[in-house]
C-alpha cells in the first residue's frame, strides 16, 4: 500500500498463448505473462520492473524468457556515471548546429533510441482491456482484513460490490431522473478532485524548476576534466540561436491542463511517426490507440518529502521547436529511476537523430532529478534484445546493467554479452548458488481483493471452498515476488 493509503489492483492473465513478435516478426513466437493494472503505486511498479516486468499503457507484461523467440532483458544505465560516446557527442553537436545555424544534415538512419522498436503491438492484438471495470471503488470503502492469514471472513460484514455492477455491463441508457447513466463518466469523489487540483498546482508551482531541469545549464569544471553531458548539450549555442528548442514536462496521468492543451498536436506527430517509421497504414495510428498505449497509465501521481519536485508518475516530455512539437518522450518517474516508455518524433527531423538526442536529454534529466531525490539515479531503457541487432544501441549507454531473469540481480553488460553471444537466453548470473531473494515462500499471504474486501489468499481459499485457482495465484505470486504479492491486490471475481 502506498503512503497515501492506496493499493495497486491487478487482474492476472497468464502467458500460455503466443503472439506475433515485433522484433523478429515470428507470427506466434512471442510469449509473455500479463496483467491488467487498474491502478498501481510507483513503488510497486519500481519493484515489478526490477523483476523484468514492463508496462504498455495499463497492461503490464513479463516475457517468458526461456520460451519467447526474442528474450528481452531489462536494461538500466547508471546516469550519474554516464559519459557520452563519440557517437553521442556527434549527435549533440549536430543538433546544436541546426539550432544555431539551421544546418540540416543529410538524411540518415537513427540507430540511437527506439528506432525500429515495436510499440508492443503484440499486446494490442493479444490482450484487450477487461470488458468491465469492477474496480472503480473508493479505497476508503475497502475493508482490509489482511492482518492475519488465519482471519475467518465467512461472516464478514465488509461492504460488497453490487452484483449488477460487478458481473455485468449494460448499454441501456436510463430515462432522465431514473438512475446513473452507465454510458457517461462516473461522478468523481470530491477528495479525488481536490487531490488532482493540488497536484496540478504543485506542477505549476515547480514549472520554473522543471524548465531548468530539462534545459540544464552547463556546470563549471576545471580545464583538465572531461566535459560533462550537460556541457555538451548546451555547447556552442549562441544567446540568440536561429531555432529555439524548448523541452516541457507535462503530466499525462492524471492529465494536466498543459497535456490536454497539447494533446492534438502531440497525437498528430505520433501518427506521422508511426506511418513513416513503422509503416503503419493511415487508419491504424488511431487516437484511441494513442491514448491507450501512450497516455493511459495505471501509475498514481505521488509526491514525497524526499522525492523530486515534479512528483512521481507518468509524464510526456515534449520537444518544442519554434513553437511546435517535434518529438515526445513518454516517461515514468519512479522512486529509483526514470523509465523510458516510448519516443516518437516528426519524420521531417529524422536526420537530426532525435532518438539519440532525446535519450541523452533524458539521462541529463535523471541526473537533475537525483539532485532532489538522491536514490533516483538510474535511467531505464526498457528491454535489451541481443538477438535483434536494431536493439543493440541500448547497450551503448554505459555504464549499464542487465537484469538476470532467474535471480533478478543486476550484472554489467560487459559480463553478459559473451553469454548472450552463445545463447539468446541466459541466466546471466554465473553464481549457481545465487537465487531469487524475493521468491514466493508463503502463498497464503498473497493479498487478494474479493467483493471489496482485502484479504490474504488463505482466507479467500477457505471462503471459496472448492476454488481451483491455486495454481494460477501461485504462478502470479512467483512472478511478482513475495514482497509485491503481499502489497498488490489480485482481483478475484
């Protein structure tokens, strides 16, 4: 449970069916476990990505590493120790020449960041959101009886969800004055509205801080020290450049006024990107698809005394060139990292290598946030796919680590590459005695949500005599680990 009293709530789907792979294009070789996250705290998601999970919209998935055609390893960069390579420096100089003099380089393919990376279309085709949302509940209405696995819930008087709301949906619109219209948004609690307004005010309050964060000033260094990333970003830019680039951070969930105002412009850039880079037909990059995968997020907006000024949660980092959006980085700001979700840009500027440029800006952004929140020191680039050469660029942001798919420990990429050269799937951790520190030990302590009541699985199993879901719950809990299994609520109908 988050500090504010909120739970993460998920529905688990398993991972038995194969889907089309976005990397090698195998029609049914991609296997992953998945769950629909109705809501999730940033700490729970941090712990999940440190166990190999990743989100696409509200769908959170974990590749079946020893079965999927293209094993996907979570990769993170040590932002504080990052030093740009020659290629990175060339990209920064290229962008700065364009900004200062208007020099547009000859068209070239950007191998830098998200180029050719699929937007998890496999999950769009294979997993649809639940046909109903039985979990639109106020946390204050949930009774928590999870303090002991031995709690008897047979005679519990906890508030229950009306059967009609929980088990069926309807498209019938009631007559005026005859009840709630299910086809219109639910009325929101006053305290939720107050919370959203407070977050928006905090975001506006820190707008100047954000501006300086995403447009870092060069730091002073002695002449015998190499230039920092921040110095390369602002190097050679005159006070009055020919083109002006502004980087804006806008919260996408809940959507801030700035996000709403720029939504249409951002969507148009996404549509052009998908058609030009990924060859999508004009009717495929729909607004609903854009919202579902790049705007919707289960992550709750959170703030903490030791957290960054902008707070935690999901954001869009927009690149405005001379007053128009030319690129957008979709980011999650979590307790220990900035996690890159996706990047799209206007094809007109593809020769500027905006993929590489945005990744470098995001690393600099992570370093700035770390000054406000000391433990936020990593930049996550999603998945590294060694069997797909187009994804090798992620390994060039060093120092970086890969996550062992069996022990969930981090190993330097230099140690991992030789093993991956031999086999696409590898344990990575060479210590045969090392194990999963958060492995499932007590199935009975897994938290479930049943009829608005939070209870341990042991109590639920007694209440639901004859229930045959033990194997499914055990699989889920082993994948999220004991710690998360005791915090996240697994929905049970």
